[in-house]
C-alpha cells in the first residue's frame, strides 16, 4: 500500500499511467473500450475518466474519453495555483453566442469563434469583428440602433434643418425690405398704371450693362440682377448684372454667378448643407432647384441672390 500511496503522490507526466505490476487488480484487466475488451496484464489507466485500457487505446483520443481534457485542465490549474474549476457562469457572454457573420455589410468574417472574437458595439447594438469594432470603421453614426425606437437624432436634425431654413428666409425677407427702402425712383417713374414703361426702361438699361458669354445668341439670353447676401457669403463684388443662356440649368448659372462675383463655391466638393450655395429667386419667393432650366424659372429683369447654408428648396416655409 506504501508503494501505491507513493505513486499517487507523484504527478503523472501524461494523461495515462502504467499500473503497478504488483497490484492484484491490474492483473488480468481487460480494456474497457467497448469493441476491444483485450486482456492486458499491465493495462493503462486514464487519468481523466479513470478507466483501464490496453496499449493501443490508452490515449484519450483512442478510447474517445468522455472527460477528454480533464487531466490537462487539472494540471494547468495546479500550475497556475488555481484550486477549483473555473466558474462557467462568469465567462464572457461572447463564449455562449452562436457563430455569425460580422455586421459590417462588406465583411465576411465569421465571429464568436475561438479564433475570431466578436465585439459588441454599445452604440448601434451590433456585433463586429476586431477590424470593424471601432465606431468610425462601421459608420456607426449612420446606423439606427437595433431594437431602438425611431432615431430621435434624425428627427432632431430634420427639425434643426427646418428651423435653419426659416431663419434664412426671414433674414432674406428683411434684406428685401431694406432694399426696397433704398430704391428711389425719379418723380416721373413713381408707380403709375403705365408701370410697363418703367420695367421696359430698366430692362433696356440692364441689357446694356449686363456681362456674359458672347457666344450665347442674343435671342437665347436671359438678363438678370445677381447679388450675394453679405450675411452668409463673402464676395469681392456684392452685386452685378449678367446674362445667361435660356437652356442653362440653375446649377450652371450658380457656378457662373459665383465665379463672376468671386464667391467661394464648394458645391462640387461634397460636404454638409451648411457650406453649399443656393439660388433664391426674389420675384418667385423661393429657392430654385439646381436641375431647373433658366427659361422655365426666370425671365429677363429678375433678381437672384446667392445664399449659403439655407438647406434644400422649401417654398412652403415662406410665410406671407
């Protein structure tokens, strides 16, 4: 019995041990593998399941040990000084999550595996691989959190944009009233039933002073007063008279007007709406769409104003 106790005191170097030749129980033991049952006078004992096996089936993989890895885990815990088995209830949640694909649309990495750990984003409530775990890597600010109600941020942005447009239009109306005060017509041109004569004289003067592309045929020109609002734009020339082609789009007119007045134009560089220039039609009382044609939206003698940061066209916001 002393030899038996001394053998138990020695830590085995493998997952199986050779039983003592003097142990009566070892003599004539049969391999416990169901389909082997071979008689072996010096069988091996599996330290994980404590079963007895022949030479061929002594390893855990050979006899398909039901407790495979238990001996190695116990030895590892002993080396680390851990006296008890780990509490699986305290393991990270990702250990119990099913394997799935990274939530980034263009990524095909399978996560929640021993090799690829999944990372949960607290902002959008999605799982990502290590490469796309950062907010900027998976465009988190553009995503609606899973399980959340309709984004209050989107509603806030829409409200802010609408309010900004209202302020811009109010500012424009005030600018228009100040401009009307500055206009002093000669006594002979005070408003009378024959106002068409006044407009005709003003249009003729505009045609004489307007500048533009001389390649545009005279019958294809639209003569306009162009101004840059000082409150939202910075220009070298605050106003001017120009002519443009009737078949031009409003966007092309905007580019040409900005170049003529030397107003910074970053519309083609992308960016937010707060930096984009828009065209306001004074007589029509609305912002013009970039795709509109000049001959459909404007007539000679009209005035357009270049505004910055007023948002998309919203004619219903004008309060009369």
